[in-house]
């Protein structure tokens, strides 16, 4: 069992930055693929970024490439999402997820989810 707790969300002006953190419980954090997803009102939950167990492989949605960076610190059981050059269309609830499968960007393949943190970008 893994529990995930996100933090770092908030209100920021367009062009600003935020860093989301996701702290995981348990001693097997390094064996999980980690992902960040987001869901805007009335829309589906979409993948934003994902990172492999070692951090050697990453994935970014086209909409965030060059602006967002996912990273992990297995010693601290934490995954991060650095978000720069934020746009109003980045406004959503951001979720952290952990998966035991192979490196994946499919939400259904993730086993554990955090409660989400709101990110609001004003124009």
C-alpha cells in the first residue's frame, strides 16, 4: 500500500512558476513508476508527465514540453513537478500517481493516487 500526498499548488499569474511535490509512504517507492495527471472542470484526467523507477526515462505531454520538468528523489520518497511559464490553460487539479507496471502514461495502469492539488493560473 502506498499513500501519496501532493503539495505546492496555488494561484499564480500567467508566466509564473510553481513546483508541486508528492510525498509517498512506504519503503518501495523506488520500484514505482510515478506520474502527474491533471483534470480541468468538465474534462478527462490527462497525463502531464511520467518518470521511470530510476528517473532515467521521462515522458511529457506535448502541451507542457519545454515548460514542465518531472523529477524524483528516491531517498526522500518524493516526486516533483516543476512548472514554468504557466498558462491559464494549465489550470486544473493536479494528481500524483504511482504504478507497479512498466513505464506507462495510461491512468488505468496506475495503482495509487493522491488527493490532488489545485493549480490556478490567472491571465
